[in-house]
C-alpha cells in the first residue's frame, strides 16, 4: 500500500475525552473514530489490525475443529424469552419493535440462538460432539461505556458453543478451547494470565478468563507465585484473617460520635483500629433492600454478595434517601442492631468480639457489640474482596494482586440452555437425554486495545508483528529526489514480492512528519532511503530499537524479511 492512497488522518493533539493510553493512541494513529458513546468506526489501518486478529482467531478455532457460521445481530425475542434472559439482561439489552409491534433485540451474546440452530438442524446424536462459532458484532447498552473499544456498546466478539452428549465430552471440548485460546493470545502477542472466574448468572460448573495484566484493567485478579493459583476477585475465596479483638465480657454501649462519618475519622476519634469496627452498607438487591457487613479495613465484594443473595440484577448501593429511611439516620451511621432488613455478614466479622458499629442514629455508634447477643445475621459467608498479602486459598502463601483486561472467557454451561430450550437427543438405546454445552468468547475489538495498552512508548503504538496493520514501512527521505524515490519504490516492491505486508511513504511530506507517523501507527520495522543511497546504503530500524543501523539495500531487505518471519 502506498501511503498517498491511505486515509490516515493522524492527530498530533491528544483527544480530550480519551483517558487511557490505548484509547488516545488508537485515535491519534487513526485506527478508530468515535461516532457516539461506545460506538466506533474502524478506519483503514484499524480495520487491517482487526482483520488480522480475526484471521488468527479463525485459524486456531478451525484447527481446534470448530466450524464457523454467521448469525444475525437482529434477533427475535422468543428464544431469549424462553431462556429467561429477556428479563435477566435488563437495561443492558438493546430492545426494539418492528412495524408489526413484534419484539426484537440486538444480540448481546448468542447462547439461545446457537442452541436453537442445533435443535433445528442436528438430527442424530452421532453428529456430536460439535463446536460452532462466529465472529460477529454484539450490542450491549453498557452502563459505563469507556476506554475506547475496551468497553463499547457495539463490539466484535468471537463466540463459540460446544455441544456434547456427556460431561466427559464437555470437559474435552472445553480443554480444546482452552488450548486454542492459549495459542490465539500468544500469537496476538499479548502477555496474559488465565484465572478462575465466577460462573454468576450464567450458571454452569466451571469458568476461566484470559486476562491481560494492565493497570487500566477493570477486573481485579489475585494470583499466587508459589502454587500457580489465579482467580478473578469475583471468584477468589478469602481465607479469614482474624485480628486482635477487645477481649472480655462487655455489654453494648451507645456512644456520641459527633461529625464522625468515615472509618478514618472513627479510628481517630475512638483511638481504635479500623479492624475493631464493622461497616454496614445498605444495598438494593432487585426490588428489596439488604445490609452487608465487613470488617472496617475490608471491602465488600458485590459479586459474591449478589451470588449469596441470589438476585437477578447486580446489587447496587441504596439511594441516600432510602438509607435514611431504613436507618433513621444520616448516611454513615448504618448498623445491624434494630435493622428490619436482612443483614449479610462476612466470616471475619463473625470472629470479632466487642466491636464498633453504626447505631442507626445520626452522630451515634455502638461499642462492645457481639454477634448473637446484640443482633442476628441473615447469613454469614465470604463476602469480602481479597487483598494483596492475603493467604492463598490453595496453598496459604501470600497472594499478589493485579488489574486485568478480560480478553477471553471460557465456560462450562452444562444444560442451562439446552434444558430451557429443549435440546435433547436419543441415545443408542432410544433414551432421551439433554445435550451439555460450553460457551467460549473472545472480545475481538477489545484485543486491539489490550495489545496497544501493553505495547507502546512515548512515540506511539508498537504493534506486535502478527497484527500490525503493515509489517514494514519504506520511507524515502526526500520526496523530490528521484533516485531516493525510485529506490524506495523498488525496495517496497521487492518486500511485497517476498510476502511482506509493506507500506511505502510516498507522500510529499517533511522527513520528520514521516518518521513521526511511522512511529505513531506502530509499524514494527522500517527502511529509510536517504542520501547514502548513491553508495547503495540505507538505514534499518526496528520500532523498538534506540537508533538505526546503516546497511546495504540487500542486507536491509534480508533483515526485514527475517525479522518479520521470526516475530510472526
Ligand atoms: P465484562 O465483564 O468485561 O463486562 P463480560 O464478562 O460481560 O465482560 P462476556 O459475556 O464473557 O463478557 O463476553 C465475552 C468477551 O467479550 C469478554 O471476555 C470481553 O473480552 C468481550 N466484551 C464483553 N463486553 C464488551 C464490551 N462492552 N466491549 C468490548 N468487549 C466486550
Ligand atoms: Mg466474562
């Protein structure tokens, strides 16, 4: 491709509403353009990257025996109503009506449709096991679309679904996808970790996520270098770590704590430690209100809480006016004593004695509180967030924590959808049984951002060779020098003949502009044709190298070809 023919509106300025590096760079490097909240177009360079990512995914899925098909994005409501997800998705689902007032949605994920397709088209149990997949556009009306294509409302997903007649078969299909995913993310040049994940609302028996470690990742992950344990915070089981309590046989006592709202203020006021206090938070769980308690130095894990309560929507902090109504106090003084909503208590709180809580009265707290004597929990369970240094739930050594971008998710669904929709088969003995399923997703467009987030410097993107929009760029320094221009074009043509995806910067621009653009758009290797071309010499530079090296034309071309082949 010649750059003079390329739509490449690179930006020197950092766009105002882009918060993170990958979002800024993808806009500046003219990969994507924003059309609305969470809605993006792919310009030619971005599309090339997207297509390369898709191709790698396709190759590995096909190699693992999965078959590609393509479903619509505009979906009739029936299958989602049958599975219950027409309601479960809530406001995240884009719903619409046609001219006859019939209900449709824009597909957020396709378990129901693949199940229906198999019901309609598979006639014999002998056709199983079977794994089907598509690379297709998904729609989710995310509460907080952000970070460019990391969390958008329209995005490309690779979704796959396996169909087996036995649990052992499902284990095998799952393992094949696990292996394929490892190959895919390795080929994409991502540095990733596989973690145990929460099965949540999807039901099912096992689930893992592929996480790209990054400070901008929205998921917390806990991992153990000693035994290899790794889990999403949502799943990571917490080992209770009791702290010293105020031992003794005391009675509950109300204390006046004027202008004390936060744990820090309370610690200061009482001369106690944060772990001598238990905090009570009021949540909305579907249409009822509940309270959750963790130790003062801990955080509530809202996913664990949701699973414990068994609500459909995510739990949400109660509105301040409801907190006031429920506790009869200003926000900040909630406590379990005398509350008439269920109180869910973390295991560590159960181990505390004579602790401090809010008194459901403005400016008041209780001290010397004891569970059983002063209040009764609805349930005691692990509802806290794991922390750096906590004991590993597998081996007991201290865990480490990091943030991760979830790029893939594999899931043993079991019979949730096949039962709901009636996907059964007759076995050899003529008995009717339910098909067991797995589902496997990759955030294709999110992978682009994750790759940029991990591979960049102050000058721009550094694309991994396998997904770079172009593998090499040839730049004549002086667009008016015929010899430089001709030689550059010859080198470019030869590279293309050798199978290199090459770009020629034939624009009539200053050299500084050309170098800046080449770095910004992240082309992995470049050849610069300048003054020394008369002696048959050019400059060779890999994107990550400090400086360039003078080489003969032949040597430089040979090195480009080798570099690309070795790094793809
Ligand atoms: P998240 O927890 O990030 O919201 P999810 O668990 O809801 O994601 P899945 O239903 O497992 O997502 O979808 C499969 C993959 O699709 C995810 O692993 C992620 O990479 C990608 N994905 C999900 N939502 C989005 C989105 N809004 N924008 C871009 N990619 C997404
Ligand atoms: Mg997921």
